[in-house]
């Protein structure tokens, strides 16, 4: 058991506590930094999507959610990215914006959810859908007045669909005989239910 990953929710809470009083930065270089970060995260998400899709194709697992992967899935990069995403919160604070409940609870829990599901056979559903959404989402964050602005509502809809799909995959695994079972499934069920409710509430408030 890796104590760092298990304790990640507490570490995130400590991280937020330490940065909450940081002063707003309005310098031009900060805007460039924020755009560069979001472009990097979009590209990285796209690369991780490619890696997990290739592994799923090579192992014939698009319709097999119960047997383990044999190919490299990139799960180590994906787990690392959950910590890098804490930068989202830092950039919000430095931009003078408040940390929403959705932002706080989501980033607080994603690392531990990923860690407890490192070997899940249906990884493509969870990692693939997340990387797909993040590839689009971070590009929108990089250029909020750009091409994707008219479709920001649909980015949120895609996020809601992502969590619904993950809940379906968990339900399928629970209900299929001799399928993969682990503590991670229980963690995932609780967290993805929370994500689904939070993003649905966000959609209703915003649109």
C-alpha cells in the first residue's frame, strides 16, 4: 500500500489550505503561463488516450472488461496526472477565483480512486473517457474565447456522460460472474456517484 496515494485527499486539503491566501496575479506572463499549462494538459491527455486505446486494441479488450491487461496502459502517467491537475486549483486562486465545491471534491479524490483501480480490467472506460474529456476541456481552458466556446455546454454534458458510463462499467463488473472484484470498485462506486451528482448540479446551475 502506498501511503502517499491513500493520503492524497488529506494532502490536497493541506495544499488548498496553504495556497488559499495567495495574491492574485494580473501580469501578462501569468496569462501566457496559464494558456501553456492548459495546452500541455490537453496534449498529455491526448497522448494518454492514445496509449490506453492502443493497449486495449492490442489486448482485444474493447468488449472484455473482466480479464487483466497484458500491454502497457500508461496508468502510471495517468496517476501522476491526477497530482499535476492540482495546478488547476493553484491557477484558479492566482486568478482571483473561488474554488468551487465541485473543483475541491473532484481534485481531492481522483488520485486515490485511480490508485485503488490501477489493475482494473475495464481501465479503458475510466482512463480513456477521462483523457478524452480532458483533451477537449483543457483546450477550451487554454482558449476560452476560441473555437470551442459555443460548445462549452456540451463539454459539461460529455463529462456527465463520462461519469454515467463509468458507473455502468462498475455495475457491469459487480453483476458479472467471475469478473474482477476489488476495494477499488467500492471506492469508484462512491466517488463516481458523487462526481455524477456534482456535475449534474453544475450543469443545472450554469445552463
